[in-house]
């Protein structure tokens, strides 16, 4: 089992942040299915102010490349991503078009 941690920002607007959180209390079933069928076994998102932190645990079948390819071919995932982009903003160091950024582990106990 591998674990990945990723970061992304939300637009710094309390009303938008509240809407974003409301969507995440009722994630569309098609989105949940796309997550689990890709090999992601656990996913949590945490927020401090407008910064998001995601922890994903994945099985051996998971790859970012396969997940990305499947997401691009899934109209419902694309609809969700367009909707979420109304609330999200790239981290200052992100490349054009980059959303969630993979974090580097720098400590473990």
C-alpha cells in the first residue's frame, strides 16, 4: 500500500469555500466510483483556511497516468472537475493547468 499527499488552494472566499465543502459532503456517486476503481483505497481531504491537503492510499494497481487517462475519458469526471475549478486555484508554484500538486515527504517517525 502506497500513500500520496497532495496540495491545492481554494479561492479565498468564505462563501465559495462553504459551497466546496457542501459538494464534498455529497460527492457524486460517479466520482466515488472513479476513485475506487482506479485503485485508490482511502482518500481524505483536510483544509486550513484556503489550503487543501489530500491523503490518498492506493493499491498496487494504481498509477497517476492510468487515473488521468480514465478521468479524461469520463464525461461525469470532467463535469465534476470543471465545477470544482470554480472553487479551486492552483498553488503559486504550479505549472499551467496543474491542479493538485504531489508533495514530497520530508519526515517520518
